[in-house]
C-alpha cells in the first residue's frame, strides 16, 4: 500500500514537472517567433498552449477521481482515470517532442556564417567599439589585416573614415596597406591628408599625428 502511494506521488511530481517544463518551453516560443508563422507552427503553438492551460487543471481532477474510485473499489472508473492520466502524460510528451523537433529544424535551417563573413562582422564590431584588443584577437585568429569590408574598404580605411585614428595606427603597425582604395577612391593616405572630421579627443589627435609620421616614412 505504501509503495503504491509512493509511486502515485512520484508520478504526480513527474507530471507536474513536465507541466513546468512545458511552460518554460512555450514562453520563448511565443515571445521570439520571427517572420510569418506557418499553419503547422500555429497548430503547434495552440497545442502547447492547450497543454499548458488544461494539464494542470485536468491532472488534480483525475487524481481525485482515481483516489475516490480506489476507495469505492470502482474498477471501471479506476481504469478509466488511470488511462486518462497516462494518456494526458503521453499527449503532453508528444507535444513536447514535436516542439523539440521544431526547434531543432529551426536551428538547422539557420544560415551559417562563413569564416570570412565572421571576420567581417568581428572587424565591424571592433571598429564600432574602438577596441584594439579585439582587433588583435581577430588577427591572431587568422584574419588578414586588409580584410575586405563593405564598399571595398579595409579595416584601416574604414576606421580612418570614422576618425578612429588609434585603430588606424594599430593596423598600420600590423602591416595594413595605407594606399588601398575603396569603391569611392578613398584610402588611409587620402583620409589622413583630408580628415573627414577633426579628432574627437586628444588621444585621437595624438594617434593622427602618429599615423602621419608613420606614413611620412613610407
């Protein structure tokens, strides 16, 4: 008798844990679904919502009915409630398995960046953050110092166009080509000759002087 009760408690804990897991899974799905949902996705979300809403309500009712049927020795009702409890469990498991499969298919369908595209994004982020340490990590990972960026620019010429002379000085020290032109005919050398804007602070002004001195030796 005690063992049977322990099994019943364990089953209830497992079933309620499954409900909590279902809630944790549905929240990111409902909040972060990109693009237009397909009919199959809408059906899946509705199924998960039904499981989240109905399962915690249905389970206690079935548990009470099963306990009452056991006390009354009503074997028919006991069998029905037992089947209903485990049927609900299997149904929720099937919904979760389908949801997991949808997540897996979505992840597999996501386009993967090539190594070169990753370098382009990393360089752009390093320039945006004005981070020479990030630049150094990118170069150590094997990126070319004159990696092609948007509009035919290089990291050095793009940095110069934004007035990030500290980055330009760093990249020139790593072998960047100051004469490589972008699609608009701009290069580090031409941008140094006619800066797009005055240096934003003394550090950048000092770096610009350093770039000019370095280019004067080339």
